[in-house]
C-alpha cells in the first residue's frame, strides 16, 4: 500500500511549556500510504507530538516538513547556539591575552552567531508563511490550466462557463492552506463537536472556510461522506447530543476526511469508546485508508490495536522516542527496556497463559548507566532504531545475533 515517498518528516522536534519538556528532540518520518503508530504511557508526549504537527502548538525547536515543504519551525536551538557563542566569547576575553588569537576566535564566533540569526529568520518565515507560499503555487497552477483551456475554447457559452469556473477555483486556491491537508480525529468525540451546530454544518465547515459557496455541491459532499462513514443522509439535520459515542466519532471522522487530507492524525480515536465499537471504528479507518489513499498517524496506548493497525511503530517515554521499528520487528525483537515493559503489560485472552505471563518493570535509573556516555538514537538493525549509548548498542546487537 505505502511507498518510499516521505510525506511527513519531523526533525529534532522540541515542544516545551516553560521548563517542562513535553517533547524533546524527537525525529521520525512517515511514508506516503502507511500507518505510523505512536505509543507510550499517558503523559509521554504522544498527543503533544500530534498537535505540534498540525500546528495547534507553535513548536519550540526543530522542524516539521510536509510534502517537502517546512510547515513548522522552532528557534530555541538557534537562540541557544547564539547564547553559547556569546558566552564563549566573553570567557575567551578573560583567559586569552594574545590579540591575534582573540581576533580570530571573535571572527569565528561572530560567523556562528550570524549563521544562527539567518536560521532564525528562515525558521520564522517558513512557520508563518508556509500556507501563503502553498496558495501561490496553487494559484499559478489553476491560472495556467484555465489560460490554456480558454485559449483553446471557441464556443461563447462554453467560454462563459469556463470563466465562471475559473473564478470559483481561483477563489478556493487563494483560501487553501497546506495545513488543511493534515486533519485530526480527536480523542473525545463529544468534546470535539460543537453542540450548537447540526451534523451538516459541522462536516461542511471546512469546505465553507476553504471558499466553496455552492450549497448544492456542499450538501452532496456531506451526504456522500456520511454514507462513507456508515451514517445516513437523515443524520445531517441532527445535533451531536442525539448520537451515541461511536456515531459521534464517525461524525468526527467524516469532518476530517471531507477535506480529502493527505495525512490523518488519529489521536486515540477509540479509547473513549466501548470495546465492541472500537473494532468498528478501526475497520472504518482501514476502509477509508484503502478507499481514499490516506496516510495515518495513529496515536494510542493499546499496543494490541497498534500492532494490528500500524505498519511502523514509534515508542515514546517522557518526551523521548526510545524505539522505532516495523510493527512485526518491534513485537518480535523489542530491545529497549521500556518497550519490553510495555509489551509485557499486554493482557492475554488465555487465563492459563495470563497466569504464567511475566511482567517486566522499568526503572530508568536502574536500567541505564549514562555516567560516561549519553544516549542517542541509533540504527541497531536496518529500519530498527533505539535510543542508547555505544555499550547498549553492542548489547542489543548481540541480542539480535548481529
């Protein structure tokens, strides 16, 4: 289903709330057409990562690229580099007496400061204007298509219709934002739906914001998407409180996919639902993935569901990505102690096997010795990344027989 084209690339993402590092130096990519699972215990930074990708939060540091264009950029790392350079310059003036050495070091540090200032300027521009630059590309594309069509048209009536259509498509292109190609399904279906709006208004809101004014077209799209997610046309005139939890989640999914996104971020879309309904929603997402060619970032803490649904899985702990591998590889050969602890917590449906199940506890201070060398994200095996130092990397390779 998926290919090697990278749709989303997250580089050294940092999301800080004052002194709290909710997400710290997280790097991963998502290939077009795949389901990328993000797992970890509550509070590990999964949801914050998803919300940072869709620009609900302004990221603190790092970069996020979508369809090859940088849509999010933080400046903290560049600001820290400037502060460190100024600190080194001040210290050097106190300890160094040779004017030639001082001049050389000052020139080197000034270059570092100038480069980081340039990076800050570029980061702020990309973060603020990525949507505008994308709209310019769409406007140029629409203009070129219609200019060719108008030049080749000799029928006055057809020409009139073409000009009307061109005007409408140009208006939509001007209002289209790159970030709308990423949509999100939220965890709590009732909290994410406006109780004062009908289902028709909720689902159609994105189309209206994008500049579409043809009411007949909007209604047609709403009815089509309602049937696609397992609801009926009659549901369009009702309000959210008239539906069950599973139906509300279907409305949330319909609101997301009507925009025909390239990437869908599903933030624990089944955790608030009954177990019997969870399977229906997962099956629905699978069907939509095949029918609409969606790429999905699936955030959850239920590992059994993530294994069934995901192609690759990233494991997060305290804001860090500690392991990243394909679904089959991660379950067959978990390497990081925290991943092993998570997998040991999965309950088994067999009571006899459940009694024999060994639970693995994870204590960060006991499991690692980073007094000599700190950890980094390393590719222990092709496609299998673990957050470790050199000694641990050698140990993991022995476990894999490499």
